[in-house]
């Protein structure tokens, strides 16, 4: 067989791509995993690893590897409202998910996933390879061409299926015309690492501060006194308000009464970095003849929390199963992937993404945030209600119901 021909080509070695590669190898498929960077590499992110991610880690047999790596375990979330009220909400155990999550730098976490994929017997990995074009056979994606960034050599690879797992700026999605920037469903965010922030706990922190409304500011614990600190806002809101996200984030750190003492002796140990988050608040096309998209390339980021790793790994797992079935049947058509990839995936995550979108929109209403956080701060029953709705995607729809706020009122 031609050494440049594979069953599956996966473009992008992040959580979605590495998950798909590992599982396809276990199914006996010959996989080529292409990655533009060289691992280990940094990836700008909030670094939060949700219970959904942990469920897929178990499927991959990598839970112990992550627990042995530098990380922080998180057991709850601290919210603050625009008027400065704080409330701590413990994470609730979800059936099939882990009771808690992790915060682990992507340089560490992604490398664990990538190296695991790399050692699989049926996986060939090429790092520092830039995909430039798709190879088309009529309307079907049949492979990729690209450039070795070290040798500058041009190469072509062919496969029965190509997986676009190359993130928010996906080359695969762009070449297929599936990467339109939709400002109402797209977030701009920035991140920096600090050491020595006071008052850190095992909670992730999400702060709705006036400076950043209708976005939010976060502080996530990491290992050895490190903290992931950042902010995010809808791209459409930034344009309307003519916001400089970097300026107002530093202003909040230095001047907001909630943070200025906590950061007084803290040291910024990395430069600020920005990135794009394509939200899953609208159902985008993620498949076609000979291809599927996973993770950020498919716009699957949670529109409330901004977390994308869980849905990247989940979609990678679903894609592997669908592709294995497609190769078995000899049918790699758009219709097959719609029925066996898109529909099952969105049956699982669709309600959650819809509910998170509704929560995101409610998060723009300062009076509601003040009300909900105040009730959570003063009522154990309210904390239990909010914990349950955060854990249950179906229950999140209650945030739209006046009855939910009536229950809170009398809790």
C-alpha cells in the first residue's frame, strides 16, 4: 500500500484530534495525525477540564496519567455578581461523569493526549506540518496537501475520511466554507498566568464585574501557587461597546476592590495572550462527503462557561465511532455522517448548548445576576437548586422560567 494513503487523516493533535486518533487505532484503522506545532506546546485556554472530559479520559485510560501530572482538583465554583456579592456552589455528582474536575495547563494536558495517540500501533504522527489545501475527488474530500515546516517539503496524503480537528481557525473548515465568523456566537478572550494570587481555593472563580459586563473575569487555581487569570466577552458586544479587553481586564485587577488586594503581591509570569472561541450556540454543519469536524473546528464551545475541551473530546469519540462504522460499510457520504455522527452528537450535547446559551443571555442582566448570587450566598436551598441546574443540562432551562426565580425568592 502507498505509504501516503491512510484510512483516516486527522488534522490537529489537540484533545479532539488525539481522542479520535487513539480510538480509531483501537478499532484497527490506519491513521495519520498531522499537527502544525511541536509538542509539548502552549494553548491559550482557561485550562479547565470538566467532568465530561474526565469521562472520555476514562475511555482512553488516561485518568491516572492526568492525576500524576501537575494540576489542581476543583470541587466547586465561586460566583460574584456585579454588586460584589460572592456565592460558593459545590459541584454536584453527575451520572456518568466525575464528581470534580481539574485545571491543568494545556501544555501538559494536551501533551498527555497527543503522546498517547502517538504511541498507538496504527497511528502515524507528523508534527510541524501545515495543511495548505484539501484534495478533492469531485465533491468528496479525499486528502490533504501541506508543507513540512522544518524541511519546507510539500507532501500529499490521501484517505477515505479527513477529520478537521484544527481548532477555531480550522484550515479544513475554512477550505470547505464552514468557518464564518458569527459575532453573536463568537467570544474574544485573553489569558495570563499569575503566581501568588491571595485567597485561592479549590473552586474555579467566575466574576461578573461591572468593568467587564456583559462578559466575565475568571481566576482558576493551578499547581504550585499558579493561577490562570483571564476574561472573555462576545465579539458582538465588544464591537458595540468599543471595548479594549486587555485594558479593562488589567484595570479590574488593579482597581476593583474585590481583586486589588488579592493581586497586590502577585507576579504575572506569562505574557497576556488572546484567542477566539466559536460557540456552540448555533448548530453549524460539521460533516460532508469524506469529512467530519470536531471540537472548536465544529464550533462546539459551551456558550456560558467557555469550556471547549469536554465537547472536543466527546465529539472526537463520536467521530471515531462513526468513521469506523463508515469504513466498515464503505459509505463515507454526507448522509451517513449526518445520521451516525451529527445527529447522535447533538442529541447528547444539543440541549446543554441551548441551555448554556440561554444562561449566557440571562448573564447580561445585572439585576438578575445580583439577585441569583445574593440568594445563593444566603440560602443553602438556593445553592442546592443552582448546583443541580449547573449539573443537569435539562434543568438549566429553568433559568428562563419565572417559576425558578419564584422558588429562589422563597428558598
